[in-house]
C-alpha cells in the first residue's frame, strides 16, 4: 500500500525488525521498537494539548537519539516539527517561537535549563516524562486520519536576508518522494550503517534520518568534535563499521587535505554523498585513491527543494583542476535556467537555476511576500498553475547534459555546510551598542566571513556581543575596523569598494 505519511517509515520498520538498533549516539542507542514506543507516548501527550493539531511543535534538538524520538513523536501526534538547535542563542529561539506560534516545546532533560527560559513562549513537554504515558491508539489514529500527504512534516528555519529567519515548509509527499528516490539512486539497503554528521535542525540530516527509518538500517550519530579532528573521525567510521555518509563538502575536503586518509582508511565505507559547497576534484581524487571501490555522489539543493534537487554519481576520473558539475535533476524534479527576461537560457548560456517538481516547499511560513517572490509561476507555462522556485544560483548546462554551478546572484552564501544570508549577520551587528556601520562579505578563496565595521568598540567586544545573537556557524571569521565606511553618491554604503579592497588584500 502506498505511503502518504512519513511517520509510516518508522511504523512499518518497527513491525518488521523491532529489536534492531536504529540510532546510536555517544551515550546509548534505541531499537526501532523502542523508538516507536517513545514516539507514540510523546505523540499522545502532544495530541492532548489545546490547539495542538496539524500545528508546529518546536523541538530542542541535540546530537542524540532522544532528538530522533522527539521529532517522530511530533509526527505521531498529527503535528509537524520545528527543529531548533538547543545551543542557539535565546534571542533567536524566541524570534522563531514567536513567529510560528508553537503549540509546544519538546525538550530532553539535558536541555531543561534552555527550555525553562522559554516557558512563556509555549507549553513545555519533557520527553523523558512524556515517555511514561501509555499511548492512546484511538487518539493517534484519529489524528493520523486527518493528515494528508500535502501537510507539513517539518518547518525548518534558515537565515533571512532582512535579519528575520525564513521558515521553510516541507510536506510529507516531498519527503516520501525524495527518500524513495535517494534509496534508488544510491542503492542503499537495510545493511547500511550511516555515519551522521548533520544536526537535526539542518535539512541534510533528513538523508540519514529517513533512509534509516525506511530501510531498517542503523545510524551512528557521530560526535561533533570528530569533525574538527579528521583522523579521529576516520577512526570512528572504522570502529563503527560505517558504510555510508551524507556529509557537508567541507568535512569531505578536510579529511583529505589534512592527510588523515593516508593514516586511516575506513574499510567498510562504500557510499559517500557530499553537498553544500563546490566539490573540489583534487579531494575527490584523494578519496578515490584511498577507497577506490567506494561510490561518490555530489548533491545540490537548497532547503526549499527538500534537501537536494540535483545529483551526480562520479563515475569517471576528473583532473585536479576540473570543475565538477552538480549533475542532473532528481526524480520528479526539473531544472530550468532562466535569463533576466525570464526566457529560457540555451545550452551553454548562463541563467538563474530554477526548480519545479514534487520536492518544492509549500513556501515560507507566514510570509506571503517572500513566498511570492521566490516561488513564481513558470513563465514557460502560462496556461495553468505551475510553480518554479528561483534558487538565486547562476548556472550553465554544458554539452554533457550536466548543470554546473557558477555563483550566487545575491548575498546568500554557503559556509561550513550552512546556507547563510549575510544580511542577517549585518542585522545582528547593528544591534550592538557602539557600532556605526558594518558590511559583511564572503571570502570564497579562504572560506571565511569578513566583517568590516566602524564604531566605538574593539573587535573582541564586537565578537563577544555577536556570540549572544548568532549561531556559531554564522559568526564572522575576520574583523576589519575602519574610522569610517565609504558611501557612494546615493548615500549608501559602497560595498563594491570595500569588497575590492578587503577581499583582494587578503587573497
């Protein structure tokens, strides 16, 4: 029977292999049966809360198996989850919770201090306490019957160009289509052991999460510290018998550039999927030499397209200086290149990459203006409703049929595997007392965020203030203080002059 709800992955697998280890972390593990039991107990508690019906449930997440249980509990209750990094600054948490009007905040005992500071935003539900509740099968079934495949699975917040995070709504149908395609494309089986990198508030984690739930595979949640220590990371992969990874490109690059691959080869690893930044051929070649039998895949996609919308299986050799394409469209997705006049770019012409298909988000939560700007009527199909997502990425389709990423057309960047709007960083900068002007740039050559500012405070004070307002991955890496920032004839900050000066000076 075809699936219509992403919660069915866990239910079907738990019925088939209840005693198999599903997820493990540094402190323990959960079988599929245990995971379902905990999720249904939490689901019963959530379903009993006033107004908690097909509504957003905030989940404070860490790198734990408990986080997985909490996310699935939200789905069992007939709601959708809003994953929030438990280490995120409180001010940003509050912006998100206020924006979505969360009906509940689910937390684990380990994050109780953070949760209790947010008790004025929504009712608090402790996962460990909820797990003592007997599941109400009739209530959960009633809620399930009211959910269709176009309803949301999750609401994920990314950086916003105006300083306000954007909430991206992804449906059950989108997750089901993407998960089923990924299984087929990569040839995943129930024997996989996934080595998870991505935190559960990051869309890439859906690959590990839903492949594990669908197949009855095992997912090892790797400790964050390993990704700054490449040799220990590779040793952990070997120790756990990891067969497949879905990593940010930066982690893949670091393992190769550090020389760790020459000292430790994870012998069970056979499937390597990367995405987030441009993939460098020289590092691909290092991995190929270390594990020639492994399959490598390059993935591309903004969060608005349900993780990925393009993919490439690297089946041929590449020169060290050769650009690697982002590939071709995933199943039931289509890539289009549109010129500035919204006509289609010819093969070999540059255009903005636009996407259509079942993986498109339902739009931005409670923001019709941004939704209408990014999700547009397909100009090549004026006769009926056909929505395209404008990625803001410039690309070209070459003779091999593959698409090649070229550049961003706005202030959005990819850094450390995260999509970041520089405007959100600038908004946070302007909230700091003593700052007069500020501009942020991305130094792609060094993969660093550069902040140029003027004001009555030193760089240490400014950096300390930002740490209370932004997640760690959004913090500038370089600070440059000037007496005053230049302005153009229109009275606006002369960004071009500043970028020319500081990016060239540091290249």
